C-alpha cells in the first residue's frame, strides 16, 4: 500500500504562462551587437593578426 499511494509524493505547482513582456535575447538571435571588453577586443585582434580563428576546432 505504501508504494501504491506514497505520502512523500508532492505534486508540482501549476505552470504559469510567460507573457510577451520579456525582452528577446539579442545575443542569441543576432539582432544586437555585443559590446566587448577592451581586453577581449585586444586578444581577438591579436588572434586575427596571428591567423588564428577563434571558435573553430582544428582537431583532425
């Protein structure tokens, strides 16, 4: 009987609907230009000058 009707089982709360008032994720959908830290910009420029392409996997 304990397995058929466990008293420790708790029902989750009712789901709530999310309205359209949320702002879109511009960094994900590509609509906004990300602002990079100056240090990150410098490292990116250095990598591009050295011919490195960040984000690409060069494993065989």
